[in-house]
């Protein structure tokens, strides 16, 4: 039986923390459930889930739908598109059965790439390798979550670059239905010995094809829609993230718009965060004046999730007299100053 390999290459960088990663997790579970009930897909489709942040890894190896159980998604630091692509090509090389004189190989693999931000590294080499070795032997659909992805980079990988307006839970439901339908129509196409790649029809409110003639090119390797700060709980020693979303304040007296970031929430994460993060993080700072709101600790409930140790790292504090930094173990007591300070932000 010739299989139709379907790969998901999913960005799990910090800006996805919270609702978004939960919707993706639920969405992937819905896709698998629906495909298991589809007579064509269950015959031909094999699915794998790969994730990338600062590092990339295989979350679920390529397998038949019957045995497929939807995974939990971790979060990592950074958006290394080059490592994501590199890992995808490694998996493709490893798994794809090529056509030989004796037998028909696999159908052309279909790759759905989801990304929500600007790569935090230079992906040129990986993109060149993709173009040279894989652009003709795999079908890639690149989907930009939110409106500030670098579509120019994605358009070098494929002509199928889509914009997904991920505003609400309802949008996510529609989006994952579209993915499911696309896999179903592709499985039917395989059955009819056609190309094996048929995207379902697009509903323009939720998913749009990006007009690649209008190039927009964010200059810096940094994701500016969100500020995400990494912290550790003093009591549980577990990491958590504090996520802020950008908003532009209307001009005041000066006539200038001001940029600030408003708290979305604090989110507990597990230690796999560090495995998925890029060690060589660029040292980028943000001033606390630009950040509005601070969460309670999502791990232990301490009232203040945002205390800055002299080591430069963030942890939670409660009513204890002497606090111990879970990063560097130094002890100190905190007063509440009103001065602003600079903190290191994660890459997103
Ligand atoms: Zn805590
Ligand atoms: Zn410290």
C-alpha cells in the first residue's frame, strides 16, 4: 500500500503560549479523530507532528492513523525556522519510500507549516536546501498565524502561503476543519491516482491566500507582537512565562504614538522549555515602563510573579522576609521601588 505522508511542522515558540497552543492542541486532536473516521484517509494517510522553537524535535513520528494519539504540545524559546526546516528534511529523508523499478514509492508528502512570527535566526541556508532537494518532491503549505509573519521568507519555500486570521476559538475550529478537508480531498485524489494534493476550498474570512506580489519584510530577527518573559517559581522551581501583547496608545500631547505591552497572563510551562530553546539567545532588553500589568505566580499562587533578581532573572515572591532566587540561589529581600528597569526578553 502506497502511503500519503502528512507532516505538521508547528511553531511552538513563546508567543504561542496560552490559548493559542491550547487551540492548536485541540485542533490536532480534532483532525486525527475526523481522519480516523474517513474511509479514504484511514487507508492512505500517515501523520507525523514535528515542532520547532529555538530547537526542533519530533513530537509524533510518522505513523498510521489507527495508532495515532494526539500529543500534548510543549513551548520553547525562539523561532528557529532553519532548525525546523532542517529537522523536517531529516525526517523526510529518513521516512520517504522512493519509487524504484520494483515498486511504487510513497505519494508526495504534504507538509503543513504553521508559524506565528518572524524567524529569530537566518533561514537562508535551510531554504536553499529545501528548494534544491525537496520543493519538487514534497508539497508544502505555509500558514501564517496572525498578521506579522514574514511572508517573504515563506514565499521562498512554496507558492502556497496562506494567512490564518486566528482571532477566536471559532476561527481555529474553521481552520482545522479546512486542514481536515484538505487531507480528505488529497486522500481521495490518491485513490483516483491523481496528484495526491488537493487543498480544500478556502473560506476567505478565516483563511486567505497571501498576495505575494506585495512584499513586506520585517527588518529585525525579532517578534514584536508579543513580549514574553521567562521566570521561575521560587517555591516549585518550575518555569513559567509572562506574556504581553503589543498595543499602540493613541497620540497624546506630543503627537507621537507610544508602544506598550499589556499583560495577557502568566503560564506555567515544563522544563522541556529549556530543551526547545536556543542557548545562544540574543541579548534583547525591554524596559519595564513599556509593560503594563504583572501576573500572580501561575505555579504557586504567590501574589507577585515579577520580581527581578540581581542575576537578571525573574522569579515570584510572596510574603516571605528573605527570598531565594530559584535561578542563582542568592538571597535577598525585596522592597517595592517605583523606578523602571530593564529586563531580558525571550525571543518569541
Ligand atoms: Zn511561585
Ligand atoms: Zn538570581
